[in-house]
């Protein structure tokens, strides 16, 4: 874990959360995917938890992020 953090600047768990949210951001560009679909597609079992994590990392809700595109 120390080597991972030293090379990436984040813990392994934060690294994977960031990967999931980055993929969710990419999926938000495609209007065919609703927020619930995106949440499940990137591995969250709860759309509300996904929205909470998304907002924490981006400063916007998934819907607000999509609407600003």
C-alpha cells in the first residue's frame, strides 16, 4: 500500500473510487444512460451512494454534472 500511495498519491481504495467516477463522468456524456444505469454500470449497488460519492469528488450531483455539459 505504501508503494502504491507513493507512486499514485492516493490509497488503493481511493484510486479505484477515482477510476469508477472517471468512468461515470465519461458515461454521463451519453444521454442514453440515466444516473441509475451509470451507478450500476460502474459498480455501485446503491444509486444514492453513487450520487454521494460523485458529489464529494466532483462538487456536483450526477444530474448537475450532466446538465452542465
